[in-house]
C-alpha cells in the first residue's frame, strides 16, 4: 500500500486524460441564460418593456444620488439589484458574442478548478467589483451600464494566477489543476505580466475612444473591466478549493 502525496495535502488528483473540449455544464448554463435574456429583449419584449428592463436592471450611477428625473422612474429595488443584474444584459448580439467567447475561454478552466457553486459566487462578486469601480469613477453618470464584461474580466484575472504562467504551461496535467501562483510569482512571470500589460493597455485605449472600432463608440465600460480583473487577480486564492500553498518565486 502506498500513500498518495496529494492526499496528504487534501488535494484531489485530476483525471489522467482530458477531452480536447470539456466545457463545464455551469459555463454552458450561464451562456444559455445570457443568450436567452438577450433574445427575449430583442425578439419578444416590446420597446416599452425593453426600456423598463434597461431602466431597472442596468447600473445607473447617478441614480444613487437622484441626479436626474429619469431616476424617479426606476423601481424602488432597482438600485439594489442593478450592481448584479446589469451583467445579464447586453447592448447587441456583437456585445453578447464577444463576452460569450471570452467567458467560454476563461470560464472553462476557472469553473473546472472551482466547481459550479464557487464559480457562480466568484462570477457574481466579479460583477459587483466591476460595478463598484464603475460607480466610483462615474458617480454622476446618468447612463445605463450593462454587460458581463466585469465577470469575464474577473475570470481572466483568476485564470492568470494558475493557467497562464510557466508552471501551468509546463504541466502535463489539465491546466485547471496547475499550481496556484502567489501574487509576487505571478507578477514575475513574463507571460502573465505581458497578459496584464496588454489587458490594461487595451482598456485604456478603449477608454480613450478606441471602442469605436467595435461599433460602440463611447460605450465601453473599461472601468468595469478593470474592477473585475483586479478582483479576480487579487482574490482568486480565497476561492481556490485546492489546499496548497501558492508557488512563490525565488
């Protein structure tokens, strides 16, 4: 009888073989829900009902201080629901499709590592973090902010801690089970650092008007992207169920 070293640390051993395409059911369910909501808005709801939906479920920072008469038209619960509910709405199919692709790419390894329940909580807090930074930087804005970009950015930040570094790339096992890197080790890994730099440079460009190339001039909520990413990158270890010490750089 031999002891498994992983079991001494409370770790579960990943499967020996991994299918080329192995998307967790929770990721597919989230994508299906987001797609169904957008389809309902664009194909079923009347224009008046869609306006009511945007008014109450989108994040409108200025309404927390009643800075515009439009805020009086919101339901009493809207300010409480919108920091999370804004992530379920999208501006058009291109907006939805872009977020869906990135959610599929980064949500897959994160969901496989965290499990369905932790994945949903992590995603929800990512949406709240994106909404929080957007509000802090735009407290007087009376314009709806919608989209799952804060969630997607949180997944990017979280995945960077284990899936993008040299340890994850060199592992012969599923990347979802790669060791978690410490914050210091992550910032010293060239691939992760390059990824972070590209992320922030891209979002700064979008915030400066570069969003016009995507058909949404002036409508890119880069603040929500940054808020979600910072939460995911800095806090992923708190959600990681693998009982191991983060790998540190020497």
